[in-house]
């Protein structure tokens, strides 16, 4: 046991880092969120909204709570079923604290980089091997990306008027082409990983020859690229060979999770008494979510609010835009982060870790 405690302490240090860095990241998230909301108000007009009592009507509260339960439940089950598909054993109730830990950590780290590390770290604490944890979290993320990247051009093709007018519409149509290129690249990585590894190795070799990087670094990065592309392909091979029932359940849970996420704004607009085209809203949010995958800020703060407003402005009154933007982020992100703070405190306190 003593031999195991020291590596774990070092691992904890690498994961959590210095408290000051986390404080700065949280303050950055809050600050950028405020900047984003202020920019929405300035760019798209409309007064600063007061709270609308229609959002707390009994039937609306019941609907929102139902959406939240499905949203968080599907989020946990999609990882659980992926783990079961690749043969990892974990009890279902142990997954759900990870839902909120992931929401918290991924939203206070740039490009959501901390979420993956936190999930692997947590799963290891509950008896899941590191390799299986990395494979499962990667597959869970890629399944969501595949559905999002497939949905956006498909909705654009089947329902061409689903996009907002003006710049947002042009952006949506352009993104459909980018998404298809991205999907093609994914398929190459999945089925011909050595092609990508060979290409990147040549690029790194060229960079080393012209002096952009050192020879030793070139070798390290080349080995890392080959290893990661092979592991990525192997992870999906394990998933494809696993239980079809669990694999189908993972895809279904991912689909339910995304549909709930995309439908939240439609629910809010309907509660505010507007005529809502649910397909139009869901299609628009699939594009907004796609864009958020590339936001460099913690949790997409600032960027998410502006992207949402830019694509949804044509679908609601200007005076209600800021309220809907905040309510959307509050329900899908802020509540989960607040619960994540509490769950993280209990999950990672010394007594829990020792157990």
C-alpha cells in the first residue's frame, strides 16, 4: 500500500496542479461569461431583461426538471454503456458523480482538456484500468462528435430553411462542407491510422530538417503520433467487437443526450409564449455546439454566448435574447458545475480517496 500511495499523490498533483491556477481559470470563466453576455446585449440590442415569471410556472418547472433528469441521466449512461461495451466493469451508480465532475473540470479548462484527465483519474479510483478509461472517454466523446457532425449537414440538406438568415445561414452552409471533410479525416484515422501517422511523421521530419524543432523532439513526437493513432483505432476496434447491445445503448444514450441539449432553447422559447419550430432550433444548436468544440476559452465562455446569440437572434425577440442565452447556459452548464463542486468535494476528499 505504501508503494501505491506515493504515485497516487504525484498523480493527484499533476491532475489538480496549483490551487492558484484553478482560481485563475474559474475567474477567467466567470469574467469571459460576463463579457459574452455584455457583448450579446451590445451587438444584438434589446434591454437588460428582468426575470420572466413564465419560466417558473408549475408546468414549465416540471418540464425543465424532466429535461434536466434526462440530460444528466443520458450523459452518465453513454459513458457507462461504452465502458461495458469494451469489457470494463463499473457499477452504474459510480458513473453519475463523474457526470458532474466532468462538467465542472471541462468548463474551467481551455478546450475542455481537463475533463478527460479527470474522468480517467476518477475511473482508475474505481477499478477501471487506465487504458480502458482512456478508450472509453475517447469513444464517448467521438460518438457525440460523429452525431453532431452528421446532424448539422443532414439537417441543412433535409431542412434547408432551418438556419437563421444572413451571416448565420451562410456560416451553417459553409460548415456543412467543413464537417464532411472532418468526418472523412476521422474515417481515415479510424481505418487507416498509419496513413495519418506517416503524413505527420513526414511533416515533423521536414520541420526538424529546417530547424523548427530539434531532432530528439521530432523523434518523441513521431513516436507519440504513431502510438496515439494506433491506440485510437484499436479503441474503436474493441468497441466494434464488443457487445452489440451495449454499443447500441451507448449510441442511443448519446443521441438522447444531444437531443435534450439541443432542445433546451426550444423549451425556453415555448415557455415564453413563442411559436417554436423545434427542428429549426435543434438544427441551429447542432451547429452552435459544433463551433463550441473549437472554442479556446474555458468552457467556451464568452464564445458560446455570442455563437448562440448569432445563430438564434432571428428566432426570438431581441428583448428576450439575453434572458434565453443566460437560461440556456444556466440549465446546461452552470447547474452541473455547481453540483460538480459539491460532488468533487466528497469524491476527492482524503477519506473517500483512502477508501
